[in-house]
C-alpha cells in the first residue's frame, strides 16, 4: 500500500508556481472576500494568504460585515471585476443565509474566477472546452494521480458526493481523462456494491462512510473529507486503518487532499487573463 503524499507534492507544485510567477510581466493579485465572522473561514482565508505570499502572489483580504446586503456584495465583486490590478477573485464560502451564493458566483468574471465555479467555467468543463480555471480540489486530486503515475484512462471511478465544489467537477475531469464514472449520493441504493467496483474511489461527504471490506483490492482511495470525530481527532470519510490493508494507494487525513487544494488554488491564482 502506497500513501499518496499530498503535503510533499504540494511543496513541489508551489515551487513551480513561484518560478512561474517570477516570469510574469503582470503581478498576480488575488483578492479574497470574507463575509461575516466564521472562525473556520478565517482560518482557510489566512492559510490561502500565507500560501500566496510564499509564491510571490499579492493577496488582499476584504472583510465585510455579516449583515451586508446581497446587492452591496454584488457591487463589491463588480468593482473587482473592473479593476485591472486584480487578477483573481475568490468569495469564501459559506456566505450568510440571507445571501444567495449562486447569485454572487455568477457575477464574478470567469477570467478572474480562480475557484472555477462560475457558470461559464463550469459550462466549459462540462462541454469539453478548456475552462479558464479548474476547481482547486478536483484539480489537486488529478495532480496527485498523475504524480504517482496512476492510470485514469479506462479506470472505473466511483465518486461519493455530488457537490458543485468536488463531486460534480471531479466526475467531469475524470471523464475528460476517459475514466468510466459512477456518482453516488444520499439517494444511491446499495452504495457498497458501487464502491466495490472502483479502481479509483473519491469520497467527499464529510462523514465516515468507507469502511473495511468495501473497497476493491489494490484500488486507489482518495479521501476528501476532513472533520473531527467524537474524540476530537481529525479524520476523514475513510476508515484508514482498515481500508489501507486492501487499497493499493490511499490519501491520509490530514496531509493528502488538503495541501493539494491550496497548491492547486495557487496554481490557478498564478494565471493572468488581463
């Protein structure tokens, strides 16, 4: 069994990004919008800022009050769209309940949408065109698979979770690489039988769902979930100790997909479409 070391690969990716930034004629400038006082969001945003600084990307955090109106937030995004000194825009999710996140995402310029969430970037991904940006987590997973020379073409891939952040774009990216993709969700019947067919399994639901005898021998297991269990221990969707005895490759939690998501976002943020 081989551990897919996202932490190690992320450092390599960040070093490549740093060298790329040094060659650019335009300074990349990532602006992150943080609405409200969500403690977890603040941690994520600060981690992104630190990563940006390490690779030479200018990073600005705009902190807005929890009670900002939807119209006011849209106005902020539009001003950033029009600002030639800004090359990337990221609106940190989740947003307060009174704001429709889809409305906000739709306003972001596709050429500054480093998250890859706008309808144009999603549409390009689905229709086989090249998006300006791929979503960071699925892109980071593809980087991991490629780093370890794991064949995607012809593989049976099973994805658990159909979020717009991971599950749906992950399916499209694997399809682009000629995998056969099965997507599972809360309405899937007999999910265990689907998991057992997977050469590549990606789980992104945020709860312990993949257990000991569910995975195919020598399969690739990608655990996107990260949360604290009842004992306060950081864990993921996969019962690592048991599943690792059957898997051929597996990501740890932490140290697998998480670092690759940040590295992938920095890769996106080093692109300039001005």
